[in-house]
C-alpha cells in the first residue's frame, strides 16, 4: 500500500515538474496535495474491513515463546490455562448476573397497560390529573392507543372500618377488555 501511495506521489511530482516547477518544490507540493499517507492507509484498511487484524498486536515471537514454554514447562502452562479458563468466566459472572437482574421483564405486546401521572416536585407526591389534561393527552400522545382515567378513593362507612373504591371513566372497562353489564 505504501508503494502504491509513493507511486501516486511520484506521478504527481512528474506532472508538476513538467509544468515547470523545481524538483524539490514539485515533490513538496505533491506531498501536500496527497495528504497524510498514514491517514490514507487507515482509511483504506477500514474500507477493507481489516481493522480487527490491525489491532491484534502480537508477533510470531510471542507464539514461538508460548510453544517453547508449553514444551519446557507443561504443568505450569496447563495450570495457567486452567486458571484463565476458570478465572475469566468467574470474573464475568457477576456482571452478567447484574445485567440479567436489570433487564426488563418480557411482556405480552398485546397487553400493555401503563400509568401516567404528574409528579409534583414541590410536594414530592403525585398530583391529580384534570379532565382537561386527559383530553389533551388523548389528542397529543401518539404512542398510546387508548387512554382512560382511574382514581382510587377511600370512603368512610357507618361501621368503624373504611372501604376502598376506584372511580373510572367510560373508557376504562373497554381498555381492560371488560364490558359494562346492566
């Protein structure tokens, strides 16, 4: 590749000399016009997809030394190989476990119910949504097929216990796949 680049620089230099420039000045201008040779080499390697091979930094001396150590000290080499074979996965296991714990649970794509709430920073609590806001959400939120409003209430009864109830608008039951029966 270096020879090819030198050839192109020489051709450009010859053209500039033919135009009347001095050989030294022609070579300088040809190099300036061509640009950085190393960056052209990197671009060519990247285009060929040889980047992984270029990033492997070992020599045949490393391979020869490894084979010589295996022949001279086979027990030590096997212990080192075993330590690497066990140590690398043992070191990676906690990270894989953490990723598995952090991954979202699989869900049925046809059964996706989400809750949207306003969070009030001043009170550090959930603020109630108004009917106007629900109507705006229906108009503007394109990632939801249907929207319904649900609110939980606690009622005091005549007995000492209280009862929890839920209030929902007309869209809640069809959203849940249920029908209102009379």
